[in-house]
């Protein structure tokens, strides 16, 4: 019984920026109905599938129910409006203006459900030169400064994060915002429209240290000159590790572990500010010393001296890492049609209303008939919808 038990979410989003946010709500107990076109959303078709589901789609849509619906038809529109009339949250990430042209804008839904929380996700917001443009994660990385943050430190060539970070940061922000809106509705009876742009979400995410140099206008500093202290990757004899010293005590511990006590009082490194200003030479010296050790040995010494450190795991090592196993961070679930499925455990652990993955990701239209029956359509009406290709149904999925 998650904290959002009893909340119904109508999810019209596609790709990642919305679906992952709705998935978080599903993990926390909400009933999330994913509304898709008759051929399914694009991500369903973007990778090799395993018994009808691919891993990216699965990990963004677990726990949801699926209804496949033709929203270009009158009957399809009426079905969606019927579902929206009973929903607590409506989520969409069409380009600005598109959902209004379809007849499902906030004003349209507010007429039939005054209490609905309406969530709109866009790439750039509804104003400005990019507002009507198509968007994918790399475009947001380009505009948000992400490629500058990731730039090659030797050549200065911009680089991108190798994950779709903008989509996922937006999803996390969306889930948090939707929960806050539900809280305000519960406490004060206020139902509202939440508008998020991927660009705003990324700027907010990067701002604390990524944009530190432009926080105080009277003391503006080229932010690029402040970058570098986080690139703490060192090569021990057998593998790469990370280790960092921010406080004086940590720096003393690192020097002690490396048998370089002479560096503790070195004026270049004896203060936190000095260690930042002289980070490059400090990392070079530290790297030369770490290279003399086997990783297990130096990591043990760092741990003993209270120095934050860890081996750099490759992704295939995650499943057997002692800390990850101790946390039970990766869930393994057996499904008849999929075999063992591995998913990261929902990160927020509630002591009284635990999150859980209630079901696998849905096949396209897997819950169409169930959803329509709950919306008080008769079996005869449902069959007419099926015959008219207004909806499709796939009930072959097995949990």
C-alpha cells in the first residue's frame, strides 16, 4: 500500500521525460493508466524486444496499465474524456498547443473534472524561439550547458552525457511536483496546472555547483575555470578508483594513507580553498602516489583514514557488488512470460507505506478491456469499439 494508493493517473506521455515520472507515481501506489495510439508509443519499437517488451520501455513503464486508443475518432475522444473525468492527475508531453488542438487542454478537462491536477511537460516551455521545435535529450544538453560541463579537459571539446540525463531529471522533477500538487489539493482544495520544461529542469539541476561562478553578479567568475575538482579518477595498479579529500581531516587522512605526510602542511593544499585552486597539481601528485598501490590495499587504507573512496564499477559488476547487495538495491522478479527481470528498487523507502513494483510494464492494450469495464462501459460497447478499431486489446501478457 504505497503513499499514493487511491490516486488515479492518466498518462499520455511518451519517450522518457514523462513516462518515467508516471512510473515513479505507480511505484508509490498510484493506478497509472498509460494511453497509447493503436500502434504504440515510439519507445516500444526502439530496441530489440524480449517477448514483446524492450528493456528501456519496460524500465520507464513498469507498474502501469495500458489502453490503446485512437484519439482521432469521436468515440476515442469520448473514452479519454470519460477516463479523465475520474482521474486525479493528467500528464501529457506533446509540443505546446498540440493537446489543446486535440481537445484535451486544461480548460477542456477542467469543465468535466474541476479537481484534476494537469501536468504539461515540454522541451523549452511555451514561449521563445524554440518553443514549437521538436526536442530530444541532446538538444537540451546543448542549451543547458551540459556539454560545457562535460567538455574534454585537455582539448576543451564539448561532450555530452552518455545517458538521457535531461529526460530523467525532468521525470524526477515531474513526480515531485505532482505529489506536491496532490498535497495542496488535499490540504487546501486547490487544483492546478503544472508546467515543466526540460530546459528549466536541467538548469535547476546544474545550478548549485555547475553555475557557481555566475550566482553573484557582482563577483562573476568564468564558471569553466571552476570545473575540475569532481573528476577524481585514479589508476591503481590493477583498476581505476576514486578518492577525494574535501575537509582538512580527509586531506590529512589521504596523505597519511599514501605515506605523504609532507603534503599535509604544504601551503598549496593546507586549506580547502587552496586544494580547489590547486586542484590540478594536487590530483597529479595524488594520482602518481595511488598508481603505486593495488586498489584493494589503498582503498582499505583510505577507509581506515576516513577518506571517501570506492572502486570504479563497470555496469556488469553492479549485480554482485557487496554494498548494492547489502542494500538490496536491485530487485529480481520472475514473470512467466519474461523470466527473471531485474529493476532498481524504488529509491524512496517509506517505513509505513512502502513503494513497490506492482506489475511488469504492460503490453500494448493489455488492460484496455479492464479499464473500459471500470469506466462503466458494457461488454457490448467494448466489443463495438474493438470491431471499429477504436481500441485494441492484448490480454496475452502474463504476470
